[in-house]
């Protein structure tokens, strides 16, 4: 592919060979043999054979010590990601203050307190037991009890959740016993999570632990069937930068009733009632597929994969909902909403495309956005050169069909698998086997996710658990027009003269979901790839070539 319009002088140093196999060899060349062997299985050149099979990629494995990775910890996945965005649970971090502080709203998850009748919103508060040396030595259960009591006295919440950090596991505090005791004493729902940071290999373990806890302690507590004809849950949408607000707006326009979102703009009451919905939509498969699977087994709620990132993907996802309920009234409404929303989106896209067309992106984020955001770049006429997840599993890359082939290692075995069976009274398969078959024949896929790799082009580089060294090399070799990652990568990449868009917190922007979100993203990316500021960047070694010897990569 021809290089994109070239006003960026740093592109002069592009290496003459961007052949992905050679690039892979060069990335590995620096490593000791054992590390190179391990990373070789995590750096894959994408190939798609005619029956849709993609190469095997090693993922959800330990990061090699010494490589500066992008990952977070188990506690981050449980408290920060899955439970954190719920406004009316007092989420107490049992641990040193830093764990609580750095998982407190840094990902810009938003909420609308007015949508709860009681107006409870504890998200502006950072609750922590602030463990000190004394608790590490003599145990922290007493201080935890006091913290729960204090939170109860001050806020009278309906629920309190306790999240364990590394030292809690190391010293052996029994947070579950404390929670049980305080639950009996105070008469509200109190539950704990053994989500110590070191459990598992990344935040992915924390997602699983959070899913288990919420299913065990909350889902199914309220059987009231709320009003609404087309009642759904949205799973794996965390309202970063207001994404969930935009999706809610579309549901409302379509006449679709949202029972619960896990967990953007959410409340514990909605979780308790969520098993009464008739369909689960999974947005982020990685973080929440466990709840969907358990709800299906126990209550009979089927799930489908959706994606509200990208205008075409949004339209497709809305159509999937209509297909499922299969009623003319809904189908007509969905089509009318798409027809009404699309002109503005198309106009915005047409306006920026002359400047974005042919530009090249790299995306290294989490466990779902590296896939979803490729949709938006495609709409801008941009190509994804390389992408990868921090902590995705093989099914997120290759599709759920590989689930039976995934070897369960000791790290995964550490995470509890709940034994779920159909609820004797409440199990209710929402659609009959015959109806399901009929819908499947029309193309609606249940319980399926195809993964990221089948959607990526031949020869693109798929890299799991990318590290700082490899980031530097990729940027130097390919000189992409934009790099998408997080705050830890942002300034290192920008020092190379390449703009970096944070896809975790959205920097200061968003929403990027749905139709209005797509317009925001088009304009943001146009601004970033068209900015002239990058051409003025000259690193010291570019001004003084003699310095570059220290920066040679061979
Ligand atoms: Fe799911 Fe997420 Fe993501 Fe994730 Fe995350 Fe996130 Fe992410 Mo940051 S739940 S996997 S653990 S979509 S916080 S809202 S952006 S790494 S790609």
C-alpha cells in the first residue's frame, strides 16, 4: 500500500522493509532465546484460510518479567472495571490507599444518579481501609469491620462490596467472613471479592471473579417483571466518556427497554432484576461473558454479541435486536431510527475522509476495543496495520469456536468456576428451539463471537501483551499515522512524533459509541492525524545523528 500523504518528516526514517515476517524476526532478535520462543507465539502474522481459520495465538499467559507490559492487575479488573461503575454500591478497597486511589474514576466511567429513585451515587467517593504497617503485621479484619460500619453509618447504602488487594491475600485476612458478619449485623447486602492483584496473569482474572461474585450475591434477588415489550440487558458496556448514554438514547428511540447494563450507568437494583430480561447483548465479550453464560444456564436468557462502536456496527446491532424479537413494530422502528440517524453520520464521515483515507492505525488495548475500534477506522478509510489485546484470551482473537482447544493452565485454574444449574422454578428458555433455528437460518448467531483476527486483513500483525520495547520498534518501523493505547504508552509514542489516542479513558473526549459517538470519533481522529504539530517534533537524535548510536535497534 502506498504511503499516506506525507507531511510528516519523521517518516524519512522508515525502514525500507515492512514485511511482517521480517518485522517479527526483528522484534524477537533482541530477546534471549527462551523469551524469544515465548514471544514468537504471541506475535502472529494474520492469515485467514478459505474456511475462515486463523492462526493460533498464545494469550492469557504470564508476562515475561522485565518486559514493560501494558497490563493491569486482578484487583483492577474486579473493582476498577466491572464493579466500579455501579453508583449505589459502596465499594471499599481493603488495602493500601494507592490501590483505591488509582482505580477511582481514572477510566472516566460516568453515571447518571438521577436515574435511581433514591439518588444514591457513591462514585465521587474513594473508599479504602488505608492499610498501614500495623494491619499488615497484626491483620486487617478489625479495620475492615470498622470501615464497613463507618460507611454504613455515614451513607446508609443498600449494599457494600469489599475488594481485596495483594497484602490481604498475603496476610490471610478473611474478607468473606467479615462481610458475612457485617451483613448479619447491619441487615444490608455485603459481599467480598478475593481479587488480590497477583491472582491470574492480568485484570482478566478480576473480571471472572467479579462476574462470579455479582452472580452469586446479587443476580436473581428481584423477580419483578418491569414494563416494556422488548426487554434486554447490555453486558460489557462501562459508560466510558458517556458511551452508555448514547446507546441508551438509541434504545429509547427504538422502543427497547434496558433492564440492566453491566455496569455503566448501573445500579445494584438493576443487576438484581436483570435475569428477568429476554435477551442479553454482549458488548465486551472478555470482561462479562461469564455472567451471560451463567444467566443462560440458570435462567434461560440467551445472548448475542453486539458492537456499538462504529456507525455500521451500531446499525447492525440494532437490527440484530429487531431480528431476535421478530416483530414488525420493532423492525420498522429500528429501520426508521437508522434512517433518521445515518445522514448526519455520513455527512461527517464524508467531510473528514479526504484527510483520513489511506492513513494507518495501530491499536493495542484491553480485551475488546482493539477489535471494535477497527470498525471506526475502516469507516474513515483507514487501515489497521497491527493490533492486539493486553489480556484477551484465544477466543477473543480467534473466535469462541476454539474454546474447547484452550488449555487450562495453573493460573486459570486458580479462578473459581461456579457450578451453575437451571433454576428449578425460574428457568425459562426465552425462545423455543424451533424459533432459535429459524432465526439462526436467517443469520442471527446465538452465543457466538468470531474474534478479532478473522476481521483483520491478511498480513496484519496481531500481537498479544505488547511491551514497551516492541511498541518503540513498531512505531519506528511502520510510522503509523495514529497509535491507540493508554496513558502508559501515550507520551513514549508521542515522543516519536506519532499521535496517540487513549482508547481506555478517551483522553478528554467521547462518547464514541453509537451514531453520535461515531461523529465525535471521526472529528477527533481527523484532528489528530491532520495536525501539523507532529512535523515540528525533532528528537535529539534526529538533530544530532551522532546520538543515534545509543538508539540503534539492531
Ligand atoms: Fe472490556 Fe472495557 Fe476492554 Fe476491559 Fe479495560 Fe476498559 Fe479496555 Mo481499559 S472492560 S476489555 S478491562 S472494553 S478498562 S472499558 S478500556 S482495558 S479494551
